[in-house]
């Protein structure tokens, strides 16, 4: 050895896609697909409500509209996440499930409020129309929740206690 050892850059994108495709029928992959679908559903609900209350009816400003839209979207998200993604049934546990879920949802809303406020400010500074500002606020809302997507998955997996931590690490590494 010359002292100049190189490390492998890791699997390529195509190798990762092949690996994910091979794992598509595992319980973990199915769970991740369901989690993704819940995210899509709650995002669509949030986008629709935000478009109505901020864009169409002008009920509140960007902050109030963002809070309301995401609060509305969190209700079906909780039940779908708990029941469909993690297969939990029966009564929800206030301290172990409900409070942590709403705390994470609240963090996401707070983050999205900052994104919406910045988007509205940028839109006003650029002299955008209300429609263009609405699009910008919607994009900020989507970007904010995209950032929280992985963090919420990790927290929800712990809340609903389905996978041991070692399996979760392997799932995240594989993704």
C-alpha cells in the first residue's frame, strides 16, 4: 500500500433502485409505501384546504390559513398512520401516541408557517398577484412538510412500536 487508500463511494443510484425494487414485497417496504400514501393524502387535503381558505375565499392570511389547512389534514393523517401504516387498532394512548403525533404535526405546522410567511413576503416584494402568491405559499408549505417527512417516519415508528430500532436503522439505510 502506498498510504493513499481510497474508499468506495457507495452504491450508485441505479443499484439503489434495483435494491429497492427487489425489496418491494417486504413488510417494511409495504409499510413505507403506505406511509408515503398517507403523506400524499394528507398533503392533498392540506393543499386543497389552503387553496380554498387562502386562495379562493381569503378567509385568513397565509399564517392562519396554513395552520388551519394543516390541522385539518392532520386528522385523517393520524388515523391513517396509526391504523393503516402501523396496524394499530383499539383505543389510542394519549401520552404514547396522541400527544407525540400532534407535537410532531405542530412542529411541521410551525415550520410551514415560517415558510409560508417568507413566501408571502417574497411574493409581495416581487409584486406577484394574489394567485401567484398563493402558488408560492403552497410550494413553501409542501417544501416544509417534505423536510419533516423522514423525521416524522422515524418518530412515528417509535411511537407505534412496530420495528425494533435495529430493523429501523436497516430500513433507513436501505432507503
